[in-house]
C-alpha cells in the first residue's frame, strides 16, 4: 500500500531565500548610459544593509543567499585587466577603494557567516565586449555563454576580490553557490558549457528561472537540472519588482526559492531596516509552519530536500513510514542528497519502517506537526 490520501506524512517543499545584487555601494540604475542597472536603491548602500540580511537569517534559523556583485569592492582595480567586465574598460576606477564601509561590511559578513551565504553573482553584472553594454556577464540575452577563457578570468578575479576583502571564508576561494546575472543561463552543453566551467571552480549549487534558461537538454525533473555534477534549481517567478523598496512579504510560497532583490528587504531609512526584516520574518515563519513547507537552514539542505520532494516516494503500510528512492537514485551524480525531512501531522510521534535512518524528531506546537530529519 502506498501513501494514504490523508497526507498525514509529507516531504515538505523546501524554501530558500535568494537576494540578488547585494554588494553594490553605488545604487544608481545606470542602464540608460551604458552602466549597470545596479541595485536601483534610491539611497547609497550602507553596512546596515548587510546587518539586515544577517538579521533575516538569524531570526529564521536560515542562511539566505547574498548573491554578490563585487566591482565596488575592487580595491586594487583588478578589473582594468578585464576591459569587457566594466563600462570603463582599461580606465576602470570607482570611488569606494578606500572607503571604510568595505571593512565594516566585511566584518559583518564574517561575524554573521552562520546567518547568510555569500554567493557568486558577478563583477559588474553586464558585458562591455562590444560597442554598447549587453546583458549579461555570463551569457548573452539568448543564454549563449560568453567566451570561456574570459569567464575563467572573471571567476579568478571574483575570487581575488573576495580574498582581498577577507571574504573568502572557509572556501579559500569561490563559494560553491552561483546565480547567473540577469538569469541569462543555459543547460545541456555539458563540460563545454557554463556548468562545466562552474564545476571546474567548485561551484555546484545554482538557481535561475527555468523559463528563461536556454535548454539544450531536458531537465531531469520539473525543478531540477543536473549536469557536470552541478545542480540547478528552478527559481520560478512572481517576486516583488526589483526596484521595490521595503516590499511586502508574500502570503504564500509555491516554489523552492523566494527570489528577491536587495532593496526589497531594505528601508529608505537604513536605521529602519529592521522593520522590513521583521515583517518578512513574521510572514516566513507563518509560511514555514505549514505541513507542506519547510524553511531550509541552508542551500545544501534545500537542494537535497527538493530532490526528495521531486523523487522520493512515501511508502506507508502496517510497518510504519518507509521510502522508495528509485527515482532519486536515477538522478545523475551531483551534490549530497543524503538528508531530508518529513512532516507528520498526527499527534503521536511518527513510526518509521525498519531500516529508515532517523536523525531526530521534534514536535512543532505552532504548526501542529512533527518534523523528522532523516538520512539515507
Ligand atoms: Zn543580478
């Protein structure tokens, strides 16, 4: 007998928060004059804008992704060596090289490393390899990858800027997470494509909307695309508009990613950022109480959980709750998929079939369910 229609056992959809375009100090949308769109925030960014991200993560017990732009952190003007990476080419310069905000923000990012994830996003977001600015840094508007030898340099310089600012953290180089600029991305080119390049530099966790991803192969499931060991998750759509400052949180979440733009979580007055964050914390806490949703503590947990949502079958009979991992095991090899959670809504503790490896089980009084962590 397979799972009953009562849905008293659920592999809940994970939720991870992805915040794009963190890292700009200059906020101005420069797209009308061949400069980057930047964050569009109607005031300059300040270190308190990093505190806001950490507060969100800390209060939710999550590590939201801070997908970072780094050209405003380029203290040594390394981007002069990559003329296609900025609107100034070999004359690249910017006003933030000596600014104390960089040290202050780096300190916050390091002190709060347990409450956020630094994610590779880009250097200056767009591409200046032709007569005018083009979207975007990693691929053109059709999703065709930029020349690989240049992108290798972009990733090297990205890592160098992280190191120079003391942000390389435990990874000593690039973090294993990536969001393509402007969601220009492709899937299905194997080791010659962007996934092959990302795998080469140790990046294995990617997200982008599948609706705008160039697809030369069919993703393995509706929301998962794996190649070269890299697992790309469908970000979906339906986010607040990118320039919306202090956006209201959603009533419900129907995909694994809440895709946000930094200003969505910030206040026009940075001393009031907490008010915006606390609204999001309240809304997401409520959403996470649902038996079929789970606020994932970090990206590896979220990606693993999503694979189980897509592939793992619940098998429930007189012996207790068990699982069929046939479809999961048929996925190509990729990031660790060993752990997942289930929620059970009966008041009595869940009873699992012999052989199921339970890590721990806790009763959630607010959501009236048991949350059980399991391992393969
Ligand atoms: Zn972006």
